[in-house]
C-alpha cells in the first residue's frame, strides 16, 4: 500500500487504522499541509516507509525545468531528513513517471527522459503503481474504492497500490480494504530501494490497440466472485456487481491511459 500527497488532515486517522490492523505502508510525502508534517515522525517510528514525492505538488513549479524540479526535490528531501534523521532513497514522480502534464509546464519536451536517469544516478529508486482506484479523481465512494483495490490486486501476484491519505473517503475505505485482504491472506510490505518496483514503460501503437480491444470486450464474459465465499455474483445483485466490475474496468482503463501517455511521450 502506498499513500501520496500527505501528510494531511486525515493521515492521523489512517495511521490509527493501520496500527489497529498491524499493517505497514509506504508514504510518499509532500509539504502541502505544513501543520501536519510532524506526522512523518510517527510514520517512521511505527515502521512505515517514508519516501519523497514533492515539496509543492504544483506541476507548473516542479516541472518547469530541471533546476526547478531539483529545487523542489531538495526542499522536501531536507525537510524529511530534519524530521526523521534519515536520507530516504525512494521516490515517486508527481503524476507518475509517465505523466504528460509536464509538457504543458516545461519548454523541454524531453524533461522527463532526463529526470529519470538523474534520479537513478543520485542513488534513488522511483516507484510507479499497478493498482489505482481513482480515489484522488472522481471515485469518492468508499465501498467502490475498497472493491476496486481488492479486485485489482486479485489480478496480479504483486501489487503496488496508489492511494491518497489526503482524501477522507480513502481513509474511510481502509478498514474494509484491510479486513478483506487480510482475510484473503495478503501480505503487506513497505517499499525500500531494493523492493519490487513498477516503472511505466513506452508502449507501441500495437499495444494501445490491444488495450482498446480488451476494454471493448463484452464484459458478460467476466465472472465476478464474492471475495469471501468465491461464489459467482449474479448480475441482478446490482450494487455489489457494479462495484466489483468497476474494479476490473478501472484496471483496464488505467492500462489504456498509461499506453497513450507513453505513446505520446515518444513524439
């Protein structure tokens, strides 16, 4: 489990929940809410991993050029060190390493391709994700977030889940997520420099077409099962079925948008 953009007003409640379920997570932190930054000391003391995200989380500022990027990077790096006394070596790009938003903020269309090797040469490992319930965008129902996370994690052997501790509905979903996943015997690990990672890669037009074809497939062929009983859920159980199928569709849509992002970066 990874949480971006905090610490914020809901982070302490999240830490309480993680402690209650004896689960450790990774926090990629910012300085958006200075009054809550002290919480990274609690994160570290309770066994969570703390990573660098961004000082400002303002794309126009951190992606203006290389100098602006590293000014932002070094500010949050120093603040983390001052708080916990550790030079952390894990990082997450704002928007992920495939984001194309930086092109609107920078005159350098190759900026991201320069930043990635620079980060690595400085001794940092960066982490993208392969599970995303959309909790920072338009998905605000906690039950939908929980169903999406559990469903998507069920599609792969190792998952790096993107969540946001700045969202109240995300924190509200956590007990449901943790109880279901612990019942299904999932193991939770914090991220370290040497951990399994996900790096978004450049896709070809052929791969994009494959992803489009996948999304267009008739979803009637997908069998959705109850996470506890493994019994197929009938479509007439509308609310539960819709929540489950949304998790599958979210994964497919994420693959498609990632494909487009990487494809357009090649121009």
